[in-house]
C-alpha cells in the first residue's frame, strides 16, 4: 500500500510569537525595532521566511483610532529592523509576527514608541 501525503499539509503558520520586543526612536522619522524568536520546529511549523511588522499610527490626540493607519513591513529572518518614513513626534504601536510561506503567525504583545520632534 502506497500512502501519498500532500506536501503542503506539513507546513502551516507559526504558532509562537516573537518575544522581548523593544522599540526606540532614532530620529524624528525613524524607529529601530528588535526582538527575539525561538525557532523551534515544533512551533514554527514550516520554514521561517521572516517576520511581519505591524506599525499602527496614533492620531494627534495620541489615540489609536479604529481607522488609524496600519502599515506592515516584511523583513528577512534577522531580529531587528528600522522603520522609516514616519510622522514627526507621533506615537506608534508596534508588534511583530513570524511568517512562513503559509502566512504570519500570532503577533506578540505590542510596544508603543514616539518619534522625536524636530528641534
């Protein structure tokens, strides 16, 4: 008896999220984000393709509205990146998810950081 498995069956999205997320402003329009990730095959469930950053911008009253601008950035398998082209002196809610070819897994707990104001 020959049993054939669909090769896509063994791959899924990661079930663990990145940990130790930190973000700090490096300029009035740029934030540096770093994180750690446990690359356990029992948790990744496929080949790690990289990470997906979620960047949510607050409005002028520092309120994250339902229709706030959500920006996503794809990264490679590194554990840090810089997000540029941001608004001056604005709050940003940042979270990260690991991704495989099947898509992103769960996001980690987010951090909030403010870009510098111009002086």
